[in-house]
C-alpha cells in the first residue's frame, strides 16, 4: 500500500500536502492537513464557512505561506515563495473572489504577469495582436463568447469566473485549484464548467475544487475531502459517496431537511407594486405586486436581467418607463437613500463590489446601515448598543469570527456574505430584495438563513428573492416569476412550484408560445 | 458586440471621446488666443518660446508623477528632490567647475538613490505613500539646506547655460525640449507597450490581483519611485541650466509637487490608478504654463496663481471620479 503510494507520488502532477498548518496570531486555521492531489483526478474539498478551505488552497498556490508542514510536487519538496513561483511549477488557483483589473482589457487581464512580447526597433514590446489572438483562442476553446477588447470592469461575475478558467489554461498550468467557481453560476453554466473540467481531467490535469453544493460535488468528484475547523475529518473516494454521512461529517451535527415551506404568511396589504417597468435596455414591461409577509422569487438564467430589475426598483438604475409603489406611494425615480428611509433594502449579489467594507470591523459593517437613521435622530449609537447589535447578528447568522472587532477582510468568503446580509436586516426593512442571499454560504448556514427569511416573512416583511438555485426558490417562495431576456415569461404559485417546473419555466421560454405574462 | 457591451474598450486604444489630448490642445490654443487679443505681446515668438520652455521642467517631473499615480501611489517629494538636484549640480558647477556630463551623472545618481529610498519605504516597510513622501519631502528639503549652507546658485558655466537654452549642433530646438521629447517617448512606450509599464498599470488597478497573477509588486513599486526620483532630479538639472539659478526654495516654492499632480490628473491619469495618459501630462503642463504666464500678462496679482492651480486640480479630479463612478 505505502510502497504503491510512494511510486505514485513521484508521478508528474502528483501534488501532496503533508501536515500543513496555518495560524493567524493565536488562531489556528489549519491544524495539520495531509492531502494528495493526483493527475487525472478531481478532489473536492467541502466544509463549513470558515473551515479553512480557501486558506488551504492559498497555501497550495503560494499566496500565503504555511506556518508548518511540507508541500511535495512529484515526490520532491517544494517551497512556494509567491504566486509566480507556483505558476512556474504549473499550479494555478482560480480565486473565490475573481480579482478584477477594471481598467484593462479582458485580453490583458488574462495575460498579466506573462504578457507576450516581440522584438522591435525600440526593444521588446508587448505583442498586442498575438495577445488578443491567444486570448480569443483560449476563450473560444472553452466556448465562451466574451469580447477580449472589453474593459474588464464590464464583465459580470459569471464572466469573470470564466475568464479566470481560461487564464489558467493559457498559462499552461496543469494543477488547477478552483475555489468555489460555481457559486455565482447557474446550473447551465455549471454544466459548461464541468464539461471543461472533465476535458482537463481526461487530459491528465490535476484538479481540485471547493463547493457547497452537494449535488454538483457528487456529480464531478473522484474523491471528497471534508474539512472541519481546520482538520481533515474524512476523505472518501468514489463510489462510496454517501450524502448523509458527508453532511454530518461537515457540520458535526445531524441536519434536518425541509424541502418546501409549509404555509404562506402573505397578508392582503400590498407592500411593493411594480407596473410596466423598463430600463430601456435590459428588461421591459415588468410588473408584479408583493404583499406583506409574502416571499416572491425571481427565477432565470444569469444575465436574464433579474439583478437589473432589482437595481431599478431600488433606485440605483434609472427607469425608462413604469412605476414603482412602496406601501401605496409612488417612489419611481427616488434614489436608494430615499428608498432605504422608506423601508426598502437591496442586498446585492456581488458583496466584493457593493456592501462589504473589507478593512472595517464586523461591528462597523453591521451597524453602518443604521448610521443614517441615528443621525436623523440627532443621537449617537453607543458603543454598547453597537456591540449588542453586532453580537446578535453574529449569533443569528452564525458568523464564524475571532471577535466582533475582526476586520471583515479576515473572514472567510461565506462569512463576509453573512455579515452583509445581517447589516441590511438590522435596519428593520419592510420590503427586502435579496439577490442570491446564500451565494457561497455553507449547507448548515444556508438552512439558518432560510429559517430567518421564513421568520421575517412571518413578521410581515415582504421579500423578493433572486436565486439561481431552483431548490432555494422552491424552499423559500410563495410565488415565483420566471424571467427570460428581461421579460416575465411565467408565474408559478402554490403546488405548481417544484425544481423541475422552475427550470422548465424559463428554459422553454425561448419558444415563442412558451410565455404567459403575469 | 451586444448592446450591453457598447462601452468602448479603454485600453489600449481609447475612443475619441476619451481623447483628452485634443481637448487640451484646443483649450490651450484658445486661452493663448484670448490673452493675445487683450495683450498682443503674449503671442510673440519669444514669449511663446518662453511659455514652452517653462513647461519643460514641470513636464519632466510630472511624467515621473504620472508613473507613480498610474500605480496608485503619490510622490510629494518630487519638489524638494528637484530643488536638491538643482542646488547640488549648480553649486558643484559654480564653485568646483564640474563638467556638464558630471552634473548629469550626479543628478541621476541622487534621483535614483533617493527615489529608491521612497520606494523601499513604501514597498518593503508598507508605509502609505502619502506619509512616506511627506516625510521625505522634509528630509530632502533639509538636505538641500544643509548642502547649500546659506549659499545659492546665481551663475552657471557657459556649457550649462547653452544646454539649458540653445539647441545642440546648432539646431533651432532647445536641448531641454529634445530631452523632454525623449523622456515622453520613453514613458509613452513604457506605459503603452512594455511589460514593465503594463505591470505598473496592473498594480494600479488592483495590487492584490496583480500579485496573485504573478507580478513582483514590491519590486515594481520600488522601480517606479526610483524613476520618479530620477526624473525629478533630471528636471532639477534642466532647471538650473535653463535659469542659471537655484535657491533653497527651488521646487518647493512653486509647489512643484502639487503642480505635477495637477497636470497628471488634468492630462487624464486616474487618481485611483490603473490608467495613465503620458501625452496628456505634457500637454497639461503646457496648458498650466500658458495660464500662469497669461496671468502675468493680465497683471493678476501672484497671490491668485495657486488658487488657479487648486481649481485645476479640483476640476480634473472631479472629471476623473465621475468617470470612475460611471463604471458598470
Ligand atoms: N488574514 C487573516 N487573518 C485572520 N484570520 C483569517 C485570515 N484569513 C482567514 N482567516 C480565518 O481563517 C478561517 C478560515 O478561512 P477560509 O477563508 O479558509 O474559510 P473557508 O473554508 O474558505 O470558508 P468559506 O466557505 O466561507 O469560503 C476563518 O475563520 C477566517 O476568519
Ligand atoms: Mg473560502
């Protein structure tokens, strides 16, 4: 057995972590992780928010130095002083938050650090033509229709993620680590990514992957490693995968599964009414009404225009036509500050760009939504009140942190998401628009967030939920509108709601007779 | 290209609406013309030559500043560095008869050494650039004071004066203008077409992402501050040759640090980093020189000059942030 492993471990592309430890100050994030990544195999890492998954990947990719332990590549120990050292050895990390270079073109962001050059009369110069051609070829190979001349700041999250994948291939890296690549993607895009991953695997690349979505993990993995509190608690190989066992190993407690909400809390009073709303660009003639206590879902593919609709209702995008009423009063054209004062909040999907202030502490982030209100009361928020509010938020949302004074930057991705969510909920809104509320949140905490949404609806809050996970909409919503290319194409309610019906409602919309306007 | 992607690509080829250069040329020509109507003396060949030559020193210093701002940094110490270089080169020439080539070497050595110091403080010790260069601002100013020991430069040898005012080999174009052309071409090529320059822009866009993409961010930072120091000192040398004088307030007295930041921003470089416009910096210096000279011709009290510069910075930064806010 061990002789076999020794022989294997000398193979090119065999990448092993041995006893990897990592501490930040007194906090031990990784407590001796030993894991083998093998050519032609996909090893998936699962675990709760803050378990240490991203930290492990950053160490494997040279972005963060380990406190202890060794990395071995093809049997020989390697020290990775920097990401470039990792790239030189063929190791590439597709990060959890794709890192944008907003002012550069897509092609250039793909080549940063390795721009192709050619000789010229003035010395070596960047070969723009070759760069664009190679960038285009790399995107074409993955069947990604992205214009390489666009400024990177115009890419959606899904596109940024896709560009990152193409970037890894461009650099000829054969050991590729994906940190939650699927969390911003729809099921269709996930399938696309998986077909790419399968191709890479067949080609002998060494792959590893982090995800919170059990179904896709079971589909793509050859091995699943479960991380809990910085310890590797389980490694199972196909075919002995067992969903229940994985879940309980991950969370350390049994989980109850609630497939669909029991009863509607909807009351008669209309909280938010939208009529004939268009932005003249991405969506047209959108109308719905949302009652107090009701949870309304917006289903659709990424890029269908759901985020744009939400942003227009919230007042951060101008409306070209139509009307928005909040509690009966017309609020069309008001800016978002006025909306927040009137009790409407929007929790955006892209926490890196909106919502999260990374250098500030958890408490400052949680209470930042309240400051406006405090100022208008001409009062001050006492430090004790602040601490009480943020302690409640950390408890309710199960934020894993070292303390309330920890800067948000130091939290894991999923925990940052929970803090942003908590911030908006502490303002006590009457209507909340939640855009992908559980993006990057682990299974255990997901259920907590669902329960909080149920509770808020019971208290009479009206909720509009945008999600790319059909199961999530089914679990949460009283009613679901299906959006296809900026139009409402179907409405589902009551017993009609099922994951299959949700997916079908927008996928069949491409056919001209498929739509039923709400 | 879909409707959503209608925004033109920013790099490497900007759309026409982003062409600050044309706007700057038009505004400069219009201001000069307007002043000429009031006071025809402004449009004489001598005066226009004076305006142009006057902008050269600022342009050279501001090109260094442009590199720094493109990287999302700031260099306040360019003003005292320019003064230090002018003082050291000028005094060595005046009292020890240092040959011109020696002065070039001295200026470049001072610039490289002290610029590198800035870079190391910023990159290795992780001190924010505005604090670092505020500190070295005082330090370099103090060095000038110590070195000059109460004296000042009021006359330079003929070779220096010729370098500062006449053209080489009997050419009609003064040497400083040629030096500026060379520096501008080098910066333009570097930022637009060299690996180094594109790395500078990548760091300015997002330093963490640039690091993760494999760039040696700390090294690039040090190099850029070194270049900024180098250009500031080259500017100081040109200044002492051209004017034949240097005092302890050369550079700092005219607030060259603010002027250089202002013209970089007016020229189209983003204060948040990541985008630079080399030609814009040079044209904006020419514009500032035109305006400052015009104020003299219009007999505006000098006390208003810095108010005008301040206004220019505000307008430029406002334009830059509006564009940044317009990002999708
Ligand atoms: N720079 C840092 N300083 C202090 N603590 C940190 C730092 N970076 C991460 N941590 C802590 O390390 C722990 C593990 O974080 P990590 O990002 O690896 O989690 P994760 O498993 O990827 O979670 P998620 O599923 O939410 O992405 C977290 O509790 C986090 O707060
Ligand atoms: Mg993570």
